C-alpha cells in the first residue's frame, strides 16, 4: 500500500499537480549536494535513488508507475542532500511543490492524520531497510525484499536490484535460482 | 535536539508517566518477536537496541539520560518486532503507554504538528543511519556519528559503539587515534 495514496487522490481531484516532466533514460532528476523539495508522482517509467561514496554507488530506493518519489531528506529539511535520482528508462512525472503539498496537509484534521500515517509508514519502511542492510545472508536479504516488493523484479533492471541488495549481479542470479 | 521534547515536557506537567522501572546491568527491556508499544524516558543509565541475525548482534540505537527510547517499529505498528532492548548499566525509566501518548498527540492541533515534526525528524535520522551503513570507509562512518552524537562516546561502552559503526573494537580504537 502506497502511504501517499490519499494525497495523490486529492491532488488529482483538486488539480494540484503543477507541472509534468519527461526524462529520458539515464537523465538525472537530482544530483548530489542539491536541494529538491518537490514531490513526484511516477505516471510511467522507472527511476532509482542512489548515493555515492568514495568507492561506489549505492542504490537505495526505486520508483515506478503509481509511486511517489522524492529526495525525502531534502523535502523534509529544505536543505541540500547527497541523493541522486536517475531515470532508468523514459519516465513521465507529475510534480507538486512543497508549499502546495504543505497547504494540502494543513487543509483538514483528516489530512493531518493522513500525513501522520504516511510519516509513520515511512519510519517503519526505513527501519525495515536498516535491517535489510545489516543482515549478513544474501538469501535472507533477497527474500525480505521479494516479500515486501514483489513487483520490483518486473520493473527494475536486475543490476540495480543487486546494488540495492548489496550483492553482485552474479550473486543475485545465483540467489534467485536457489 | 530531542524531537520528543514537547511531549516529555507535557507528560511531566500533566503527570502522564504511568510507571517507573529500574533495570540492572544487562537486563532486557524487550526481546525479539515481542510487542512493546510503550514509550520510555531515560531518567538515568544507558540502554542499547540491537537485532540478531544468524551470525551476530547488530547494535542499532542507544538511549541515555534525557532520551526517549522505544521499539519504534512495534510502537508504530502495534505488532511484534525483532528488536532487543538491553540496559548497559543500572537504568531508571519512566513509562507512558501508547494509548496515553496517542491521547496527548490528539489533544490539540499544536500537538499534532509537534508529532508530525517528531516523525519528520525520525525519518531524517533513519535516512542518515541508512547512509552510515552504506559508507565503506570506517573513518567516514566514525566522523559522521561523532558529529551527530558527540556525547555517545562518553555515555556508551566502546564495544557497543564499534558494533553500531560496523567495525571491530580494535578498528574503532585505531580510527579514534588517527
């Protein structure tokens, strides 16, 4: 269940999407050390969020049709963040800005409660992700993500799923067969 | 800044703490596969939260004087969670139950906004922790945590900080000297 669903529905009904944007494969929506406080709805296509360290890229999140994607840390703090967001194929997005989103959240007690529930779901998702990263067994990590996001494997090129799972593409192939 | 501060203050003023609890060194407040929806205020002492996988323990959070500590996933979902919470020395806690906490949150629009801000801070903290876990360099991981939680090194035995930083105690000693 997408925790943003009540806001997507209201943004549709009240025509709050301010812009649309089309990205080609490999285009960047955001690069490191920049601020991006928009919320994006993925009309079609597929994106990944990643971070860079001195040694390599780490894919940390995906967005595909029907998802919301955002540089969540930058959205919440209003400050620059280290996240990169890149289209993995041609991708169409609808955009709502943070001020418009905040106005929507503050529009009713009901919406404040929805936002509270959205944030609670995001905290729980982040805690699951933290456990993912700590689990030593590649098979365990694969099974947890399969259970949580079964569609992922249809939507996203496997080399990025391997990065998300902290294993090589070869290990992912082996784990899938086992 | 403790994101729970407004609620600690109000719980004090309105006498909402329902119980106190004293733990001895190494006592468990929670073990794996149990539900615990309480919120705990640390009056004194020190605790850690950890998870177990097949291979080892992973320390994921600490609480010491003036902090709130909770099995956050279990608190938010009302379901069992894999977290263990253990006292690292004699520890005194004040307890507020989830129903009482929820009543406090719902008591005013102002409190709903505080809770929204608390959850937003928790999401940002979780994202920082996710990046901590992905960074390859032990020195980088150490510096990020030192910057974020300088008091940690006074409060918590270093072998648990090493676990939190995903390095051996020997590596932590070396990194601190460098």
